[in-house]
C-alpha cells in the first residue's frame, strides 16, 4: 500500500506549494542577514527581495536590437520550469502537488531545461561576457547533474521508490539508523549540488560585480524589469524546492500531525538557508578551475552511496 | 548498523577519493598517514579477543604508518625544495572519475570472489581492491617522485587491509615482514629522492625519461 495517493490533488498540497511561492524570496533575506551578522553589519531588511521584485515588476523591459524571441523566452521558461519543479517537490514528508513513479527524472530534467533557457537567452544577446557565463554554467552543470541523478538514484534504491514524494515520505529515523552512512553521503552530495544549482559560494558568488568571475549573474546582465524579476523569483523558487527536498532527507522528523510536519519542513528549509549563509560567510569562493573538481567529488560521493547500496 | 570495521573501510574509500582529487602533496601524505592509523585498528577488531601478536602488529603499524613514513616523506619533500603540487598526467576530475569506475569494478570483482572466512565484512574485498587500484593509478599518473612514493604506500595499505582481516593464522610473521619491507622501501626511496634532486635539481620523473648518457 503506497504511502502517497498518486491520483488525487490535495488541497493541502496546494497550500504547501502556495507557502513555497510566498516564502521563497525570504530565503535570500535570511542568507543576507546571516552574512551581515557575520560581517558585523546591520544588513538589508529581511523583506528586501520582495521590495526588489515589486520594484522590478513596475518597470518596463529594455530589449537590445540584436536579440530575438529567444531572449524574452529565457526568463519565462526558467520561471515555468522552477514552478513545475516546485509542484513535484515534497515538503516535510508530505507529498507535492504532483507525484508519479519516476518523477525524479522529470524533476532533474526541469532544472536542466530551466538552465538551458537561461543560457540560450544569454547567448542570444551576442555579448562575449554572457557567452562566457553560459559556457561556465553549462560546464559546471555536467558534474552537478550527474551528482544529482546519482544521489536521487541512491535515495530511490535506499527507499525502494521512484517518486520523490514517496521516497522522502519513507525516510525516517529508522531508515537513518539502518543506512546512516549512505544517507549522509547522499545528503552531502545533494548539498553541494544545492550550492551549485542556486549559484552560491563556493561555486558562484551572487554579489560579485566583476564580469570575468561571474557565472550566473553575468548571464542575466541584459535582462531588465519584469524579466529580471522573473529570473530572481525563479532562483528563489528553485532554492526553496531544493532546500525542501534536502531538509526532508536530512531532518526526517515526522509527528503525524500534518500542520506540525509542514512547519517542521519549513523550519528545515530556513535552517538550510542559515547553513548556506554560514558557508558563505566562512569561506571564499573556489577558483574556477577547482569548481568542477568539487562537483566531480560530489558525483563520487553519490556514486559511492549507490555502490554501497547495490553491493 | 555499520560496525567499526566497516566504518574504517568507508573512511578508507573516502580518503582514497581525497587522494585522487587533491593537488597538495602535503595533504596526500597526511591522508596516507590517516589511512595507516585507521588500518592499524583492523587487526584488533578482526579477532574475537585481544592477543599480544595483534597488539604488536597494531602498534608497529600505527607507529610506522602514522609517524615514521609521514616524517620521512615530509623531510624529503622539504629537502627537495619542490612546489607542493602533485602535477599529475591525468586531470584531477579525470582521476576522480577513474576512482568511481575503479570502485564499481572492485565491487563487481569483490562480488565474484569467495569471502576468505566467516566474520569478514562484505565490504572488505572491494575496498582492498579499490585501494590497490588507486595506488597503482597514482604510481602511473603522478609526475613527482614523492607522490609516487605516496601512491606506493596507498597500494601497500590496500594489501594490508586485505591481510589484516582475512588472514587469521601466521599473521604476525607475514605482517611484520611486509612492514619491514615497506619501511626499507620508503627509506630507500627517500634517499633516492634526495639523490635525484641533488643531481638534477628536480624530482620530475617525466623529465628523467629523456636522460642521455
């Protein structure tokens, strides 16, 4: 008897997705606040990203004459992919809006498609810097995706399910005691993937303003107004989705009460944002040459977890 | 629940991956020392009860691999005045990917081999194979003489891991013999590195191949 009913759309799942949509810009605020505390500054208001989004949505967009329809499509497709991924992701052990056998591949594919849209829009501008950023993003995506797929495969093998919601619903303290090292390896690998996917230190520095060292930020330089708001919000949704997954894996506290479980899941997401802030304040970003090595290392960890399970 | 032996074996795999992925020779030497100390516990855990012979092996292993070899290697590194980079022929990412492939091959190979006795953890044979493969890979692909010595030690660690749990009888004699051999080998290699460095001002084995009379 599966723990998750695949065919029904639950009002609860809808509420959880709406919660993600409403709270995801706050994650940036939490990370920035942690960094500010570490640096001894007051920092931006916690709700700064909401203000930014509102300001950007009020503005008009400027399009260069060299760009084609690809350029405005990039942010739209990116946001659409992030939203679709959010629908698949469970929160606090409760299923996402959609779930079916094998949806973990759709999940990884959606994240890839979003990245492709951003990179294609960046190439469409014809700017050499944006081409460089797109090239780097794609180069780092190769090991990151491998690590993610292998990590999810290890989770699928550990829990005996191919659906994200089912998989994370089955992970609890008992399973941690039985297969702790494997889950810890997978969790570490997925955390590194999270840092790479959301473009945080040590892979990418969201605050850098030197085009030569930027990766994600340089790809979105030419976007303005609502397009930039879509990209920013898409990043937030993506971060929320990945954090919710990882929190479900690392802190599988299940009480049985749906409301309590969801609030625990949300607490886990914000705890991960806190950890990301601490990581960002305590270390510098890696040299560009070292980033692929870090991500290949994450792939090795995922592969190790999978091999430990398959032996 | 993984036992302490399996915990050490997983640690062995992780340190092997670090050895493949890092560029600092100093970190490599520390990782090998770490492996050696972890392995020193294996003879104690493999048996039901503590005996003097297994205690002696553990103490000798920990002393040699945890203290003597690193000291020797750090000293030759210092005296050779080289940049503390590994400078491999194969890129670090390539090495890591080789590590994953080697791990898969060793698991496949380990699954086909009969376990040498009851009470031997399933993970042991794959991990020992993996460590030996990583050592061989390091000897072939690393450019500097010091990192080749480190890779040789990794290879020996793999053999030791295999022997420490699998061999129950006549262990003391065999292990002590191996330890003595390794000690002499590392000693000689240390002297050789020093001599090579004094003659040629470098310890790059790639450039030694183009020597002329």
